């Protein structure tokens, strides 16, 4: 059963150089707000911004000024945007909670309420030296269109973040960062079977499908905003034991089911565009096996043989 979602990411650098940290923070906030407003012209369901959006142009000594509570001016600003455009907004800022400072992604719902907060699990050494506390676990949030996961910048180097998102059934992971990530985004998407939408300064923000293919990439001058409609009713399957059934599925459902095959990796992504049938139902009806289930079965068979079982 098709679940179409309009996804937007915003790429931005700092808004000039101001006379004081407070003025720099305000200018950064306003630049980001203007870009999010522009992204909302495309009527997205969700918008994600770059890492710590008010931090551009500031030094380590400014962390106490830049870090905000969850009811601070930056959250209030984007809560109003979320309400007015009736969309989710991911606001990446330094937050202060219970006396500790975190590098966070704050998810606002369509009414502007704080829905979830993710704290960067793997801050850089320099972040921790200036007082940023590491988060203790992944966060996957329920929205009205699907399961949303999070990752921030340096997190991309650590598999536990991707594994945590997959274990909690994230369907799309939003990556706010100061660096582009490049090949790592495709590796995460391919290996863990979820979409990734990245927001980084300048060029190379990307929306990547569950096969690791880039759907769109930002450009600092001409395309600072990425917008794509994706379908979250999908499943990633291996070609082994499944490929002989694809013709029968097409005969029954026609254009209602899309098969996106990537032969070198021997996998395919199946999307349901049907109004009354999900990918999971098609898998059951035709006796298909997802890639994850296939690999689990292969490991069980290996263990059984090693143990001398038939």
C-alpha cells in the first residue's frame, strides 16, 4: 500500500560574520529559517537542516551561548514554521538538558510540538573537549508517514548507529552533518535497507534509496534544497530463491508493483504503488524472502552443519 512521503533537506553555510555571538546566532537562525520557508514551497512532509545550525562562525568558547533548552528561541522559531506549513521539521542545535550539553536533532511535529530528540552518540574528540556529552542510544520516531531515524556527522563512522536505526525499523534516516559523507551514505543505505536524507553545508547533500543509489544531490549555488517524493512501502530482497517469481508478480499487479533490480549486488527493492496491498502482503502471497531473512536462514543452515545436524 503506497506510502508516499515528500522529503526535503536544506544545505546552508553561515550567514556572514556578526559583531557578537548572540548576533551571529540570530543571523544563522534567520538564514536557515528563510531556506526552510523556501523548501516549504514544495510542500514537503518533513524538512531536515544541517548540523548545529546556529553554530556557524562561532568558536569553542561560545558553546554556553549557543546551547539552548528545548523551549529556546531556535525551537520556537521553527515550531512556528512547522505549524504554518503543517510539516515535520528536524532542527539540529546544541541543546542543554539537565545541566548537560548535547549535539542534537530535535524533531518537531506538524503542530510544532517537540516529538523526539536525538543526541549525537559519537561527538568528535574536540566536541567532547569543549563540553559536549555523548548520547547513549539511537532514537527512531513514529510519524504519520513512517519510522524516522537520526544520525549526526561523525556518527557515520560507527556501525552501532546504523545498526541501532535498523534494529528499531527506521525506514528513513536523516543525517545532519558538517561533512558530506559521500560513499558512506550509500554503504549505510545499501547494507541496512533504509533511505538516507542528508543535510550538509554547501554541495553534496543527498537523498539515497535503500539500494545505495543517489536520487538527488545538492549544489551550493543552484540547488541548496533537495526535494524528492519517496515511497516507504518497500522491501529489499535478494535475487536468490526470489527471481523466478517476479514475472508472476508483475502479471498479477502490473505497474502497481515496481521492481528495482541491482544485478551486481544481486538484490532488488520492491515498491508497492497499490492502494490496497502492501509489499509485506505480496511477500507472503508469493512466498518471497527478504534479504535479511535470507541471510538469517543461511546462518542457521551454517550453524546446523557445523553442529553436525542434517
